[in-house]
């Protein structure tokens, strides 16, 4: 018994040390460099129109990608949890493709399909005045793709656990599919949906590879905050790079804290209610 306890503590210590050197220390160093001169780096960054634009663009792209993945994710989750169809396992496996394929490959694939000159559909769209690549639509598509599975993988297990008894009862009482979804299904998956949305938002904020390929990294037009960090660092404007990186990291950490708090509160509520 004593040996098992000692082994458990050793493993915990090893995990904590590993996470510290892999995540904690680098993030702490970014914060340290950001505040070397107090708040001056943050003030300078937030007074730079280029930085402000990149942050606004990052937020706009992330929010739109989250909206797309929320609607699509709930629909696909219902499809996977409530229906059987040929190729379901293959379809489910393909949904995890964004987590296994390099974002750079995703960006290149979008260029091949929607490129304004040689893309399969891009040339046709370009002739009609609609550009996907090197503009906001391509950036939103790339960001939505790399964060696609996060809502789905949170919602599907909850739907499977809840079953269909309540939905069938509502239907037998005359509720329409929309009423059943809004009054039965959605309240039952709301916490899982919140988790998925927050994680999707955090992932979307930090996307780099795919967005760099499809955006063209045009300053003041298609340059997101992650692309700006790279450019500022390469241009030896480290203070601005660190400040922008710190802001992105702070938002991501805040998202993780929110998810953790929501999970803890929800688990406590379920335990008290005995469900």
C-alpha cells in the first residue's frame, strides 16, 4: 500500500514537472518579457493601429468560425447520436481529420480549391467578384476546419448518455421537432455545448499555419495576431511581439479556466442532485 502511494506521488510529480517545462515555463517567460518595463509594452502594443487591427481581425475570424462550428457541430452530433446510416464509422473518423492533419496542409488544400487563378472554384468565384483566398472567407474556413471536431466530441457523448426517451415522450405529446430540440435536447446538452464552444474559441484564436497560407499575411488587411507576432519578432520588435503573444495566451488561459470552473460547478450540481 505504501509502495503504491509513493509511486502515485512520484508519477504526479513527474507529470507536474513535465507540464511545467513544456507549458508553464514558456508561458511564464512570455509574461516576464512582456512586463519587463511594467505596462509600457502593453500600452505601446495597444496604441499601435496595426496591432489593434490584427487583434480585432483575430477576434472576428474566431467568433465567426465558432458560430459555424456550433451550428454544424450540433447538427452532426445529432446525426451521429440519433441515426444509423451506412458509412457512419468512416464519417465519424473523418471528423477527427483536422486534429491529425497539419494546418499547413489544410491551408494549401484550400488554396488549391479556392485559389483565385488556378483553384477549382476560385477562378469562377474571382470572375464574379468574390475572393476566398487572401481574404476573410478563406481565413474563416481555415479556422473553422482546424477546430471542427471540438464541439462534436463534447456533445455526442452527452446525447448518447441521455438517450431518446424524453424526446420520444415530447413527440408523443404533440411537440414538433423544433419544440423538442429547443425544450428537451438543447437544455440537456447546454453544458457540453458551452465546453465545446469555449475550446473552439481558444483553438481558433491561436491558429497560425492554415491562416498564414490562405491569408497572404497582408499587414492591415489579412494579418491576424498570431501572424503579427511572428513578423514583429523577426523585425526585432520583441516587446510588441511578446505583448501580443501575452494577450493571446491570457485569453486562452481564461478560456481554460472558464471550462474548468464550469465542469467543476456542473459536476458538483449533479452530485448534489444525485443524477
